[in-house]
């Protein structure tokens, strides 16, 4: 058994989301958003490198020797599944192992807004799930794919870096392809997928202009495209797409977004009360005529008003979602306060009053 499995087993038994290994510090576990060291010695460079080398394929070893970071999926001997990133830093080697549940979660189990389930009813267009790293985007997309797989007869092609949740074909056929193993780039993966009679294409990350352009083409030509961006709001998502593509395509891009973008779901993970894990809180933008017009007239800064007033269509701002979850006692109010844009909405719910801005009594 690879020696690293002992750390991974300890982490998953504690319910952690990630295991961090780095030279000069003990192994650390990500527990409910906080990084906590385990009782172990500081890892030496040669020691950690030997742990990691035991689980690298020859291909990954060759890439790592050339200075590249390496991303891959790893299954431990006891069946635990992890997404792995191995890298080098100033003090030596480092690695992060993200725990992947063996069972694909359902949308209901994630307590996501009901509108997310409705987004799976579309047959063409683009749905984007966005957020910072580690906010559960892949988990939400996996749950959406599972719903499609369970309820519709489709050809679903999933392009991932690396493959995380493993989908067994049910009503649908699910084809999972991994960057670096089955395809050279996401853009090439989308281009190939369009020749493979797809109904749904999942693009693990729309990280460059070519991938964004290919995904847009797929959505315009009769496919449902699901994708992710590392953006932290609907407005920033739209602006990122417009700014990513050449300026001569700006009008065409705005037209695409107004006509073919179905929705943007932006997630944060907020602690539950009394440290009982974390749950996703979502900002939701569903495209309508008013938002389309704001995009085409370059007034995206007014979109938040549409989110606040679009409850009937399933829309909500992040602040509205945070406040509702705090009032329902579903999330920790102090943690929610940290994520709010308009913190005045949550101020009266904060337990730790030291988080609130102090009034300068001497001012004025």
C-alpha cells in the first residue's frame, strides 16, 4: 500500500475535504473550510517526494521532472477517490488531495435552489456554474449530469481535468474524457465532441478564449453546454466572457449571451451552524429579455437589480440567499457576514460582534 494512503484515510475518516502535504510542515486537513495540522512531524523534502513518487505514473513523473504541475485522479487501496495536484515551491514539493465521494450527489442532497433542477430541462444553450476554487462547482455539475443521466435518454460528453465523479450510464450514455489523457486541450475536446453526436457537453473549465469560443459554438448549434468559470458573480462572468474574446467579436459575443446563455449559478461554501460542515449558497441569474438588453447595451452593472426582483424566475442575489439561509438557521451568521456584499443586511445576525466595523466616536 502506498504510504500516502495512511494520511488520506485519516483525512477522509475525519470528514475533511482536502489533504495538504508540503515540505517543512506536518500534513494538514481542510475541515469545514479551516486548515488544521495533524499530529505528525514536519515533512522532509526527500520523504515527501518518495511518498508522491509511489503514486505517479511514468508519464506524470516525466512531466513533473520538466517542471510542470501535475493534475490527476488517484484511487487509494481502500477505494477512496481523490483529485490530486502536485507542484513545486520554494521549499520543495507539495501536493493537495481533494476527496471525491464515491457516490454522485443529487441536487436535492446539496440543498441547491429548485431552479437549478429546472435548468436541466433545456435542450440547447449554455449554463455556467461559477465561483472561486473549492466552492463545489464540480459537485453541482456532477449532480446536474446525474439528473440528466437518470431522467433523459441522451449522449452526454464530459470533458474534465481530471475526471472526478465517475458516472455509470443509466438512461443516458455518459462519456467522460480527461485532459492530458484523452484530449490535449478543452477546446480540442469540444471540437471533437461536436463530431460525436452529443446532446450535452460539459466543459470542465472555460479557461481560455478558444475554449470559450468553441463552447459558444456548441451551444448555438443545438447542444446543451454546461461549463465553469472562476468568477464570483453573474456580472463578472458575463464581463469575463466578453473581455476574453477579440474586440472585433464583441457584438457577436453580446448577442450570443443575450440569446443562448440560459443561466449563471455562482456558489460560495458557507459553514453550517456549530461546525456541522458547509453548504453551497448560490447567486442565480436566469436570462430574460431585460438582462439580455442590459448585456447588449453594455449596462451589466445593472444586472444585480434584476436578480433582486426576479424571484418568480428563480433568481436571487448572493446577499438575498445568505440572508434567507441565516434566517432559516441553515448557515453560520458570522461566516455568512464575511461573504456578503452589503454587510448591513446581516449585521444584526452576527454573533461575534468584533467582526463588525468599529464606530470612531471621536470622528466629526
